[in-house]
């Protein structure tokens, strides 16, 4: 993959460059907060591959000043982090975010807050409708406290993965394997999103979005069975969470399966207008007709009776996590999104994009980011209104069911000593940001 041979094209004025993290993956200090569904999950043997927990993680809770200094030195315009609901429920919990936000503002880095990044307080359950209104109450409290300084708000992170991995396939917390009976989890998160938007507006804040995961779905062949299976997967991954938010409607056939007395009324809440739409992009997925056997894909065992099967993408490089590296699929995704949603699509922000590679001299990460940022620029040149790009992630961190085995950071973390070492990609990104100023 060629890098830096041609200068990076300029992005529009005001384009927001950033990096992302999430609370559970970096904060540690688990004893200073309530437990979350992820604590319960990691305590169950065999659930996290290396047997680790996020009890200490990057100890960011205690080292946030050092981490903000690294952000400032990197020169990002914004930092996306999440507020842990279990921490906010604990005495002094919001004080931590208050200090973090102040530190960021003092360093000239705009805070972008995600209000839910999978660490649901233990005891709550997205199968229950009232989790949505509880979330909205929680959001009101956070907005009241931080609203005067936060630059942008994100209601939910990747409700698709939280539904699919956590509730349908059981490989993430809370570890439920409900298959299609997990659909209420999707609906209740979407309702929580809409209620949170209302709570934020009521608290007087602006600049609200969501961070949904998306990627092109490629049929395994032109055979009708493969094309239909891929369309079905596309609905689950790309449309189930975007159509209700952007169009106020579920894809055909799904609305009837959702819980509640008045799904139409819920959809009005879910479709509260947004100021921008966040896209987390990692890779495309190749999908074909079911193969009649349980398959193992990316560490996830997929039951035989699903109406599709995920296939390997073989002719491209893979990250250390085994994810295909296909920068041009980001252009395809964004132009396709614009064509699908037209003027219902608000300005887009890439709220996550990144890769897992070992090592501090991480040229493969540089090649990955370089390729994806160029692909993003092609989408901008094709007329997609993209306003920002956030690398996942600032630091190596607790990668959910993979534990600490996957390293997504621009900064290496030596977990025993907590020493931070900026990688080659950190220096590369800093140069890119300078050149874009
Ligand atoms: C996304 C998650 C994020 C991180 C990256 C690698 O799905 O939002 O927390 O785990 O993947």
C-alpha cells in the first residue's frame, strides 16, 4: 500500500480531526464505580479470550492528565470518549468527567461525549423497555453537569454490535444468545437514542449525533441466493439502526416484529432530527447463502440456521485481528449512504476507524490510516458532506472479548508499568494534522 508518495489532499475548512476511546476499555478504577454488565461477563470463565478484565485497563482514571497532554501534543481538534453510566451512578463519578472535560478544554481539545458505549449498569437489561427512559434520565444529569463545555454529543455507540454480539450471539456482554429474539434490544436502544436526543435538547445542548457501525455488504456471488442473503445481512447491519433514525421507519417486515403497543409512536421519538450522523467503519463483509453448518467467523460462532453465512474476504491484506483492509469500501459506503438517504442524511462524521497491529513501529497502521483517509477524501470530492474523522484509538486498550490481545492504539501501553509510548502512527497522524491546519 503506497503512503505519503502523494501529498494528502486537503479536507474542507473546519474539518474536525480526532481520536476515540471508551470508558470501559481504558478507565480502570473499577472499584470506584458500580458494576456493569461487562464486569459480570468478564467474571465468567472463558468469556474473555486472555482471561483478563478491565479492572485496571489503561488506568486512565488516574492518568487522564498525562493522556490529555498526549492528545494536546498530537494536535487533535477533538477527543471522543464515553461517560460510564455505572460510574455516574457512584458517588463522585461525574466529578471525574468534570475534571476530564476541564483538562481537555484547557488543552484546547474539544470534548466529544458518547453517552453509552456498552457498559450498561449491572441489573439493567435492554430487553426491558424502561431501560430507555432510565437512560434518558441519566443523560439529563450528565448534560446538566457537562453541557456548558462539551462540543458534541453521541447518544449510543454501535447499537448493532451491542445487539448482535451481546444479545443475539452471546459473545459480548451480557452474553445472551437469543438470535432473532434479540430484536427488542434493538428497538429499546433506538428508543433510548430518541429519548436521549430529547433530553439533551431539553437541557439546552446542541450538536447531537449517534455512532452507528456500517460497512458495505458484498454478495459472495451473483447467484440469487447469495444476493438475497447479502441483502438480508445489509438490512441487519446497515439499515436496522439507520432507517428508523434517518427515515422514521423500520426496513420492510421488521417493524411488525418490534415490541410495544405503538411502534409507530416510538418511531417518531427515534427519528428526532440529528445535527450529524456518526459512522464507525472498519471493513466490508462478504455474505452468501446459508451453508448449513455452524461456522466460526472472526472468533464468533455463527449458528447454522441463520439465513446467511459470512465468508472470508481473501484477496486483500488482513490486520492482526484478521479484519480485511479495504479502504475503497469506505468511499463506497459513504456514497452509497448518500444515495440511499439523500437529503435525510445530515452531515457525516467518521466516529471510528482504525486497525489492530502489534508493534511500535507500526507502518501497517500508517498505511491503513493513510488509505482510509484518502478514501474518505474521495467521498468528500464526490459530494458527501463529511465533517470529521476520528481514529480508533488513542491508546491500546481492553478490546472486549479479545482482552488485551488486540492493539488498536496510536499509543502503545505497557500494561504492567502503564508506560505510554507513542507509536510511529502517532507521529504520522500529528504530521497529517499539521499539514491540514
Ligand atoms: C468497535 C467498538 C470499539 C472498539 C472497536 C475496535 O466496534 O465501538 O469499542 O472495540 O470496534
